[in-house]
């Protein structure tokens, strides 16, 4: 007895891009099961099964070669699917003072500094706790001035946004 299986149809690929480290969104469709390889001729399967995207987080642009399969039969050729990764610049948050006295010179400047040249961030500052921090909801800008009004320890967070790229610092 010989069972002849149909040839699997090659998957359809959709390349994608992301900022920084993350699980890729580049994907394949058109079949039930897929095999992901590092090269078009590799014998080592990186991932196989029904997942339509590579399920491990990446931090650099990556190209995989994907085939669909039914049982022991595999589509040919393997198709390239690419996830382009744009690294995000780190942001450093600093303050003009680490200790203040209520009723004294208690105005501080919070500064966000982009450590690279890839991103052009818009900055939003928040504080925990909010009450008494001098930031009622949020402040925007790389350099902001605030005046804490109550005795406490405050953590100031700057969120940096450049379209799809986001990062933060405290």
C-alpha cells in the first residue's frame, strides 16, 4: 500500500517591522502547518506547527525561510519572510536636585536626554505618588520644572514616544 499525499501549497508571506525587542509580527498564511528555517537550505527547523509568526522575541532584523507541510511533504521553495527591527534609543532621566526642603528652594528641573540619534522623541512626565509631586496629571517636554508641595519621596517617570517606538526612564 502506498499513500500519495498532495503537495503542500507554499505559504503567503507578509513582512513587517518593529521598534526594539519584541515578538515579530511578520507572518505567513495559506496553510495549516509551517516550518521556519534560518536559511533556504538549512536542515535544522527553528520552529514548526500552526503558528503563523515566529514566536520568539528578537532584537535585530531577521529573515526566516518558511515552508508549509502536510505530514512528511513540504512545500518548495522556502519563502523568505523578514522582520525589520529599528533599535530604540535609550533615554536618561535626571533631576536638578535629589533632596528638597518644604518651604525652601523646592523647584526642580526634570531633564530627559536621548542617548542616541535614531529616535526623535516627544516626552511626557508623570509622578508617583501624584499628590504633592508638583505634577497634577502630566507635563510634556524634555525639560520640565516642577515644585513638590508635600513631604514625600517621589518617583518621576518620563515616557518617550516616537511614533511606534516607545521607551521610558525614571
